[in-house]
């Protein structure tokens, strides 16, 4: 039994360092070392095994159970961006926001109008040759087919950050006035990986599966580097913004990734503040992935956050948050 306990202890220590590597994404850019970002994809699975081993040591009444549980506290807050258990707020919300990547465009108008939101952020909502969904909101941005912001408040200023010829992804902003306060709305769609689903499926041929794995890893690492460049420009834009912010979008990156840690700096994650349950927002690969987010400045308080999993009109679920402006 001792050799097995020794092996399990080594595995537990290794898992701890893998999880710590994920936390390094808060500090290390993929332009310098992209492999920490790769670890972020494995965070939920690695953490589950880590917790199971803690339970294993507890059953055996081993002191190392306490050691690993204490070390596990490092991962408490990162877990909250995946799964949370907030109770429903009793405060009255004054602003409802929907963010939705609706690449399929099926039934979007009916669903979005039924939400009766004040602001709707759309990603991949149209193509260069197809119009966006018609939403019953008075104002809509007009700069970029990839992104659009629909608002019942008058748009005072708008623009995009990147030249569409430079990247597939982009960032769009629009300023509105709400209750006498100017708010900057930021809509993000970071560079996509452009995977074909068949490239992600194994077929039992070792050589082909190995080639697919190498292709996937190479594509991930290359896209992480592009994300890092895009995120740096977006961060500069945010830092120069003199108004409170609501930032929504499809980051094409999971929680605890470099993209997440950099873009949430100085802002609040609506799911951490007011969400409950799983934050999964992308369901096309049949595994729990969160890549859609709603962040806000500290003066825009999230009272509720919901991923609407009843809606299957896109490979993303709509994300809905309600806010209260704190003056």
C-alpha cells in the first residue's frame, strides 16, 4: 500500500503545481510563455481530481489531507468564475443587459425582443452580406458587421478598435447616457480558433490522432499570442476611458486564462458577484466551457446573472445580467 500512497502523493503534488500554473496567467503573457494559458483549459478537470485525492486522504485519515486542503484555498476564487452559489438579490435592478453570440441567427429577433432588455450586445450577429437581427431597440451601432450594440438609450459616440483587415476578432464601443451618467459599452469578440469540428474528433488511428493533437495545440498557441496582442490594446483603451464601463462579449477564452485575468482587472465579473450554478456558455463541444462574459465597473452593481440554457438557437447560450447604477 505504501508504494501506491507514494505515487498518489506525487500525483497530488503534480496537480497542485499544474493548478498553480493556471494562476500564473494573471501575470505571464502568452507572448512570453503560452503554455500556462494552455493549462487553463484543463483547470476544471484537474481540480476535480485534486479534490477527489483530498477525499481519498481523508478516508485514510492521513495528515496530508489537511495540507492539500489548505493548499487548495489558493484555488477558491478561481473556482467562482466557473461555478458559484450567490443568493438572489432583493435590490431592484434598473438596467438589463443581454450578451449573445448568435452566429446561427435563427429566431434571434423573437427571443431577444422577448427579453425586453435595455442593451443587447451581439457577436457574430451577421455577415458582410447578411443583416443583423432586427431588435426593437431604438439605437444600434453601425461600424462593424461582426459586432453590434443595440440600446434603448441614445448612442453618443461609437467606434471600433482594430482594422477589420488586420484581425478576424475586434472590439467595439458605444457611449450612452443613463440617468444623467455617461456609460461606455464595450463589445468584444477576440480572435477565433477557427477549428473544424472533425479536426477535434479522434478516429482510432494513432498517427492521425497524433497529427490532429499537434495541429490543435499549434492553433491554440498561435491564437493565444494573437489574443495577447489584442488584449493589450483593449486594456490601453479601457485605461484611457474616463467613464464607467459595461464590457461584454465572446473572449474565445475560458476563466483563469490570460485573457480573462487581464480584461477583468479593475472590473467586476457579473457571474462572481451575482451568478449561481455553472457559468458554461458554449455548448457545441458537449463539455462545460465558459467563453462569454459580462463585466462592469464597480459603480455598476450586478444584481443577477443568468446563462439561459433553455435557448438552443446558437452554439452559445445567451448571457443575461441586471444591474443597479451606484452613484
